[in-house]
């Protein structure tokens, strides 16, 4: 079956119907067999709309179409069937960047000369000296568009740099001058691919945490593989479509957060990231996962909800013997399917045990609080 008005499978046109699906102000043409069901149509619409089948509501002539209904039951029709698609909230793949509450930044790219005139935070001498003494620079929510020059002047004394929640567009090569930097927070800014210096980042040989959530990135270059000391990588809520093969070089990576992007495939080299403990690929455009994901023997939490997944790597539950959190809500994978996997019993035991511990912790916490309230 195919879209755009052609079946592409050599079938008799007489046994083919044409459907026009209205969604978000556009019409999507689909051709399929008269023996196809509404469920079949939903599967075809998934890659075209990014809406999971369970989140699709198809309406024709004011009636909601049942999944098992065949189009042959509609009788012969020489025209185009018009159907409206409504998407349920929370079942849309790849929700993309979250809009942050920050000063509006012009879409026009500014020149370096203009940037120099942009509002910058005023750095007094005492503050500059404190930065150098402590190695900590905290400039989150400072309403800045350009990183102050005093940051670069601190050089190798900086260990922690927090630039979260600003309107920063450019991360220049000068970032590489912070040679002792261990943690870099750049969440909720306006950073684009071409204005993020991976040349500078890749020279940071002590960097253990890099957080780029809520920016405008569409690509992670091969330079990422040079950050071999990384333990945490956060790139959620961007516009990423893939991950580079070089991610497999990050053998010390423990946390990978890449949810709410547009990622369609995961490179098989992900299996080389043997230290991974928590992985979040939720709300992307994934339809399958590499078998090498089963190589992550230290994996404890895997978040995959709101994707188009229909199956998992066959040895995932068997090999990942520490896995206790597996979020599959909003996928095609059911609990009955999981029960057929080798290693299900052990995984289920870990899952239940973890859940019981969480409940016990909440109960104990509540009792302690109540007791304290009574004493007062």
C-alpha cells in the first residue's frame, strides 16, 4: 500500500479506494484496498501525521469509525472518501521544543557588532574574583543574550557554568578556554546548530555533564564523540532527527535524555555505551530499536512512551538484568507481548519490588510527618 493516490502493489484499481484525510488544516491523500480496515488506515497515517494509532479518532459523515470496520462495507464509490482526523492529547509523537517563558528574541540573525551592543549582565570586580575563587559561575535567568567576556577570562578556574533560561544564541570557540569545566548548563536558550561551537566543546576534557535541553538544535555532529568523559547528556526538547554514530564512544555515559525530539532511528553503536543507567527516548518518531540496546547490562530505566514502536529487542529483558523501569505507554507494545519475552519473570519481579519500595517510602514519610504534626 502507498500514499499519494497510488497503491504501488500492482493491485486492481477497481479494488482500490481513495481517501482524503483532513488534519491540521491540510488534506492527506491515501490509497488502500477496499478490504482494508480503519485500523490499517491509522497505521498508514502514523508516519504522515506523527500521531500514534491509539491517539487517532477518524470521523466520516459525523460518525466515529470503528477500528475493525472494512471499507468494503461502505459499498462502491467512485469518488474520494473524506475523513477527518482528530488527535488525542498526549499521544502525539515528537512534540518538539517546549516554549519557555523568556524574552522574545528576534528571528533575524545579529552580526557580532550588534551582539556587542546587546544587553549584558554587569560583572563587578568582586563577582569576577568570586567566580575565579569558587570555580562556580551562576548566570541563570539573567536576561542575557551574550555571554559576558569575564566568563572567558576566568579560564581554567571554572568548574561549573550555569547559563540556563536566558536568550543566548551563540556558544563561541572561547568555551574551550574553560579547560577545567566539569558541568555546563545551557537549557532553555535559543541555541542553533551553526552557532554552537563543537570545536570548543570537544576540547573540554573534564566535562561530565552537558545539558542542552529546550534549544533549537536539529543535529548533533560527530564531534560529540570527543567528549569521552561525559556521564550525563541532556538534549531533550530540541528538533533532533537522529543521533550520531560517535555516541558509541561515550563509554562513561550514564544518563542520556533525548526525549521530545524528532528522532526516527537509534544507531546500533548505542550498545557500546556500557555505563548507561537511564535512557529517555520518549516522544520521538521511533518505530524500532536496535538489538544492541540489549548490551546495556547496567540499564535500570528505559523510557520509550509515545513512539510508534511495535516490538522490542528480543533479548532486552534477558540481558538487561538491572532493568526495573520500562515505560511503553502510547506504543503498540502490550503487557501480553512482554510476557512472551525471555527474562520477563525476573524483570517483573524487579519492577514490582521497586514499586513496593516506592510505596513503602511514601507511607513511612507520611507517618513521620503525621507524628510530627501531632507532637506540635
